[in-house]
C-alpha cells in the first residue's frame, strides 16, 4: 500500500501530550494519530448516517416552505386531520415522543 506524508503544526504542549498518549498506547505518534483520526471519522460517519433521514426531512420542509407565499399560510384550523397528524409526528421528532410527560433532564 502506497503511503503519503501529511505535515501538521501544533504547539509544543499538544505535541508532548500526543507523544505521551501514543507511548501509553504502545504506538508511535503516526500510528496513534491515524488511529485517532480513523475513530473520529467512523464516529462522524455513523452520526451522519443516523441523522440522514432527519436531515432530508428538514431539507424537504425548507424547500417546501421556501416555495410558499405569505398569502398561502395556513392556520391550524385549516389543516386536515391527516395534516394535523403529520404536524404532531414532526413535533414528536423535535420534542420527543411524549411532549406532555416529564422527561429526564428537562424541567417540568
């Protein structure tokens, strides 16, 4: 496998901490940094995959909202029962499934 060199700049204290951690892990600095970067990339990929559906939903909603004129704004009383359920489902995604019950970590 071909390898390439990447040069980074960091302050002395950061470099020393990285060297210490690499030694404790039994790795040289290059292997340690590659391992750390690889773990971070895998975590980022997993997060992006997990939220891709929500991101797509937001993008569609923003596109639809951008296409609406102010005159076409609808009040809650003008929604069909199906549309009301869709709104409730969307709010459930934002606020959690049970918006009225106490949730851990949230003020009552």
